[in-house]
C-alpha cells in the first residue's frame, strides 16, 4: 500500500474519533465509505488497526485507547484543534493536487511567489537546538541586502506569509523577518540560552505581525450583507457581536490598530463604518480623503 494511503487512513481514524468514540467495526465501516470517495483501499484488519494506533501515537502524539467498559476506542486527550486542522488541510490539498494530474484543468491554482518555506526545517532545527543563525535578508525598503546574526525563537504565519520571530543580537531587541525575504541561511555552532518570550501571548492582540500601536477596543459596524461574511470568517479571534438588527451588525474587537488592520478595514469600502476608537476613525478618514484627492 502506498505511504499516502497510510497517512490518509491515520488522519481519517483521528477525524472519526474526534467526532465521537467508536468500536472497531464502526471505524472500519467509516473507512470503507471514504474509500469510495478517494478510490484508495482503506479496508483493514484488527491487527492493522492496532498497528495504526501505535503509529498515530508515534507520529502525531495522539494516544487512542480502548475503553473496556464502553467497548469503544477514544482519544485519550483533547486534540489541539488548529494544528490538526492544518495537517488535514495540507494533506487533503496534496491529495487533490495529486488527483488533479488525472483531471487536467479542473483544479485551478493561483500563481504565487515563493514563501521561503525551504528555510523552515533549518530554522526549526536552530530553534530547537538554541543555535544562533546568520541570515542574508533583503528588506522591501532597502536596496541592498543585510547580514543579520539572530537568535531564533519561533516561526509564525500571518496573512498567508511565514515570519521568523527572533532576538537580534545587534539591535538587542525582538524582531521578525519574512521567510520569503531571506536570501540565505547559515546555522552557526554558537549556542544561546533559551529566551523566555511567549510569542503566542505577544501576538494575541495583533491582526497580523505588527504590534507597535497599543491594543484597544475597536467597534465596527458592517451592513447586514457583509456581516454574513464576517461572521463566517472572523477578522480576529477577539471578535464578538455586540448588536445586530436587519440593517447592520456591530462587532467588537480588542486589537492593535496598526496599518495592516487599517488596510483590511478599507478593503470593505462602504460596507463598514468605524465607531470606536476616534483616533482610528480619523486615520481612516484621512486616508480616504487622500485617496479621493488622487481622482480630482
């Protein structure tokens, strides 16, 4: 059996048990229904299933145990939702791309520039090993590339782009660098002490990667039509509805009102109005006036 089928079967077993505990026959029947969709062979024996459980624990760190009292299999601990969703999304995309070779132009992809993901494994190794790195970085704002010595801390995704979060040994401050702007990467042998910097907490109130403005309460009014989209795809994890009627919906956020967020608001045009804070309203108003002056 192809390795791809092994991986897909593992993910399907986890997905099924995340929805509810099941006995072996229920899992087997579920796999058989899925093979009708994918065309893969997911029919397994009890022995193969036991081997799958061991591999799932080894590869994904997810323990699946048998509950003798209830006579079913269950996931021992709650699986963290976002990382596992991304694993499934990535594999399903890979499977679709593989299938698309047989269906010609039925799967249409956007043309994209490189994301710098070729550096990811090296960076993760340096982060895990506490090794300093030397990068050659080409900023958007400077003509020539710069060489920087950094202490890597984490890799963060934002706005469909990957960033290295690190401590700059020359600037003596925490910085971020887009991976697609890194021209070269060298992992040194110079060790550094683990840095106590909670990246998740630091960027908790950020819309993207910028945090230079103080986080504050933001109130946005979206018209009823646009609000449907905002409800289904929230702008930020802090989003909550504070008022709604047939004409508009009012959303509250707690975020850094940085330029990347301002640009996001402006793309909705007449479908959104800023209620709070006043400073943010004035900044957007100024940008709109500047934009209008270009067309006079």
